C-alpha cells in the first residue's frame, strides 16, 4: 500500500504541474487568439500531454520497463487521446449544450474535465503504459526478485493478477 501511495504521489506531482501547464496554455490561448473555447482547450491538453509524458517517464515511472519505447509512446498517445476526449467532452457539453460560457465557467468545467480524465489516465498509464519490470517487489518496493512460493512471484503463480504489470482480468 505504501508503494502505491508513493506512486500516486509522484503521478500527482507530475499531474499537478501538468494541470498548471494545461490551464495556463488554455487561458493564454483564450486571451490572445480568436479560437473557440474548446479548440483552445484541446491545444492546451496536447501541450500538457507532452509535458506529462516527459515527467511521467523520467520521474514517476523512471524505474519501469524501457525496452519497448515505441509501444509505450503509442499506448501513451492512445490513452492520452481518450483522456483528451473525456476532458474536453465535459467542457464541450457545459459550453455548447448547457450554455455555460463565462471565463469562470470555462475554467471550472475545464478543471472538472481534467479531474475525470486524470482518474482514467492513472489507471490506464499504470496498467498498460508504464509497466513494472518483472521481479520487482510489490510489497516492499525493493528491486530484488520475489522469493519462490511468494504469491506475487509469477513463476510460482503464473495466473496471479498483478495490477502493476497487467491489465485487469475480464
């Protein structure tokens, strides 16, 4: 549980900085361009995604598998695109369906969209993109291999569900 808390704290640090980048680019775009609000939001989200990839790869998940970088980037882009749709879908609905289009309302629904997308991104990045290296200790946070007979050791229990290395079972 402590390892998950540390991981979530690192993810949260990168994500918190990403939120600042996202909202800063969003409001700058709204202030200096004639683009509609959702287009400014999409642009800001793309900039934040690039910032977040660098932070997650080199800070939060620096100890994770790096052997399949092309796969990692492709999955990161796909899950980030899904998060972009979640985030900006909420802003779109608030702006164009509900008519909430003041700067305060735009920022409020942009922030709520970021929150909803963050929950999805944390799960998907952890389960699919930044996979743990085989043999990493789950409970102690050490890098040594699991002992024989340990339920988290894939050689002693190959059907075991490992949330840090596999997707959830169907």
